[in-house]
C-alpha cells in the first residue's frame, strides 16, 4: 500500500537552511573570494578590506609573519579566526584557528567536519594521530592544506592551514 505524499510547508525552508549552512561551512574553509597564495599585502587588503593588522605578529620559519587577521567564521560550533601570513611581501600561508577547550568534545566534531570537507574537496588525506592530537593533510598543485586537532587536559584547538608548497631538491636536505 502506497502512502500519500503530504506537502510540508516547512520542508523547502529547512532544505534551503541546510544548503545555506553547508555553503557557509565550505566558504569558511576555502580561501576567501579573491584571495590567492602569492598575492601582495596590497592585493590582500584590496580583496578583504575588513582586515585588521595583528598587534604582535606570530613569526614562523622562512620569514613568515602573521600580519593580518580577518573576521571570525563559525565552523561546526567553533569560532575560527583567520590569520594571513606573509613573507617577502607575499601571502604564503593562511590559517583558521579556534580555541576548543570549552567545547564538550574539545573540538572533535569540528575537526571531523574539516576532514570530511577536505576529503570532498581534495580526496583521501594523509593522516596521523597520537593521544593528544590528530592531523590530516592534502596536497594540490602548489598548495598544501592540513587540519590539526590538538587536545590536552587544559587546552584544545582546531586549525586549518593553507600554505604555499615548498619543494626541495636533494641539495637542500
């Protein structure tokens, strides 16, 4: 016996909301529109006029400095803050970081969502984990992308990083 099809006026609204949520998550995880690794600081500021200068930039190897910060974006219940790292006047790295120690799961759901997103966008990941962290990485063309979940008794964080790929030959090892 077939069941009659019943129209539910909320169904299209719920479907649209779910599509919007999925699009928002994907947009927060991809490089912002108009942003590409290798662009200059001036090009970055033109593409994202709301950027703020970081008061005390974090410095990384290779001359990278986290000079600019964007508006936070929610992903899987955590608020991720984007930071843009430049070296030699060019954007070389962008990362979204969220503190997760207040989340009941210490950020596990957000990390799982980032990994699922990475798989859908880049394919299978190279993964590793130990008792205090988990890591998933992808490589495409001239970029490396990775998600990292660090969780200890007193602190937890989730990070998504886009960075310019650096290939080395045997002379540089």
